[in-house]
């Protein structure tokens, strides 16, 4: 039995985990150590694999069609189990949308305490997951569960895409405008909740962002396919980390303008008060190796750019000649933000140049 059952106090899911959401990911450096001597994939049907650090695997199944497959799971990022389920599912499906693919179905990944008090909470998490999957037009067809003292929840998400429509984090071009479709700061906000520094009500803007599917942005990308050169979603490695994957694969650098970054309310104040997740600190350490921070960029701006996001927005490299129409379409589709945050520039000494 959990201790909470003795006091009838609600069980706080975040109190049962060592971290929160995608901030629990292994760092890029740690993953490189793990993967360094594994054999490369040698199959012409494998169009995108782990070697390009893209959002999902892509496997060709016919002359004009491919399957897109991804999985994501993490420790509780909020205390409410229903909301945890919605966020985990939106986060997993985001990788499918980043490839301009259509989700087909999902499978649940569950690690949960075998505790009578905890099982009803898992039911609520599954209900949240089911509701978001329904919004995406897919069913959760099954899954796998294990007993674990620290709760974890997520999804395998499977989609399909016409090869002519497939997007990846590669092929960004010099001059492309970088657009972000959700505000930054979810890692900071959820860490503040875990530390009892903000209420669930104050967290609500972050919850609204994390629970929202990226389906609207993906639909606009499909309609403006000729204007879009590269796409990725922003999750555990933060804005700079996921942008750097796009830049490495495309062979260019980027300039990011701190003043153009969309931010969830209270985030900068929390950073200034020392609320910085461990995953964000690891991201910042890695970012400093590839980023030129201008003198005007504060530590607050740096941690915002490297904050470990959960179910973040899509980062899209758009042809500058077509950017106005694309931004209008994003607005019409209902994306949370349509923020121009920078541009692709010729490859320089640093992958990322951060300016005010």
C-alpha cells in the first residue's frame, strides 16, 4: 500500500519519480557512447534510421508509400493521471506528425506500481491517452505493462506517408526561415510544480501546450509541401539540441533570435530563481560546445533555448519566398504560436549563433 492511502491524501505522481517527462532522457553524449559500436543499418527499404537523429524511423513498404514508427515514454510530468496520459500520447504522436505522416494506430507502454491504490490512476492515464488518440483519429490497439515502483507511461505510434510527402530533419537550405509552433518552457514549469513552487492552475498554460496535438501544423505542412525543406519537433534535447540535429544533417548553421522566442508565462522568472531541470542543464552543457552566445544573451535566455521540452512544437524550415502564406495558414489552422525565431545561414564555426 502507498503511504497516501493511510492519510487519504491524493497520490502525487510527480513525487514518485526522480525526474519529469522528456527531461529524463539520456543525453546525446550518453547515447553516442551507447550506440558508437553498433552495426549500421544496411537495408535499402530503411529510409530513415537512428543515424540521422531524426524523429522517427521510416521504412519503405511499396514504390510510393512508407511506414513511420516511433516510441516515447517517460516518468510523470504532472500529478493528474488523466493529464499525464494526454501529454504522453500527444508527445508520441508528435514524431509521426514531424515526418508529415498520418498516424495509423498506437500501442501503450506501461511501467507502473503493482499497488491497489495506483491501478485506478493507471486507468485514468489510459483514459486520457485514449481521448487524445481519438482526437488524432487512431486507436490504441494494445500494449505491454510491467511492475515498476516508478511510474512510466507512453506510446508506440505507427503512421504512414506517401514518399513524395515525407519530411525529415534534413534538407534545410540557406535562407530558410525557422518557425516554431508552440511556446518554450515546459521543462521549467513542470520542475517548478514538482518542487511545489507553482500550482496546477499556474501550470495550466504548459499543460494546454503539451496536451495539444501537432496535427494542425502537420496538415499545413502537407498543404505547403513545396515550401517546406525540413521539420523536427522540440522535445527532450531542447530547441538548440533538436535544431543542431537539423543543421548537422543539412550541412548548415543557424541564427536564433532570443527576442523572437515564444515563452510560457512565468518561465523566465522561474529560471532566474534557479528552477532548472537536470535535463536542461545537460542540454545547456552540450549546447555550449556548438553555440556562439552573443554578449547580449543572458543565462536565462540560454536555459530557455536549452530547456528540455515535453510534447513541444514543430520547428520548420520554410522557403523565405513563401513564408508569409505559410504563417497565415498556421494561424488559420489554430497552432498555438507561429513564431519566426531565426534563419538558416551558411555553415560557420558554430552550428548555432544566438543573438538578441
